[in-house]
């Protein structure tokens, strides 16, 4: 399940995830388990917490009150922190969706001021285009600090990369 909101109004159009699998990172030791956490926003900015399986640090997850970025803070001296804008890491921001839509000669973002982008349908459309063009699968490079991305976002990144988006 991926729920990606969009809003065309305001200073600039934007997208934000409010139900998506996210990778987690321990800011104390850098460990990323190959297991996604279901991110469904926060209560007053508090997303949740976990204990790092590698170093034992307690890590608190926060966000901007259901808005990016999502931050991980380790409860160790110095309180090390890492933050991610998952919409950017996953290439589900407004600009990337427009580029993806241009590659398919369609729009990935429905008409209207606000609503949801059907990411699964968009991924199927990209994969159909890759099959039609008979392109070889090209694994997308990941941004710095990111070592693992859960499915289906990994497939989304690879599809964009394969299509040269
Ligand atoms: Zn750790």
C-alpha cells in the first residue's frame, strides 16, 4: 500500500507520502535492516521508535507532523540524527512524477487541486512501457546514505532509471 497525496495549490505543487514502506537507519551505527517499516504519518510528530539490532541504541522516529522529512535520532551521547525526504529518495516528488508522465506521454498526477497519485498503477504503466520498448533492466543507483529500498519502491526507481527518466 502506498498513499501519495498531491496538492496543486499553494506556492508550489507538492506531493507527500502518508502510507508507504520506509527503510530505517540507525544514526548511531548506520545499520539498515532489510525490512521495511510501514510509515503512516505521526501523532504530533512522533512516528515511533525501535532498538537497533546491530548496536542496541534506542532510535526515535519523528516527522514534520505528517509531513517530510522523517528523522531518526539515536538516544546515545551526542544524539546523532539522520533525516530523509522519502518523496525525493523514492523519486515520488512532483518534478519526478511530471518527468515520468512525460516519458509515457500521459499524466501521473490526476486533475484537480488535491488528491492521490495511484503509484502502483503508475509503476505498472512504466513497466508496460519498458516491456514494449524491450529495454534491459537497469538497476538505479541510490542516493548517499541509502543502502536499501523496499519493494515496490525499488522497482519504481529501477523503472525510472531504465526509461532514462
Ligand atoms: Zn545501531
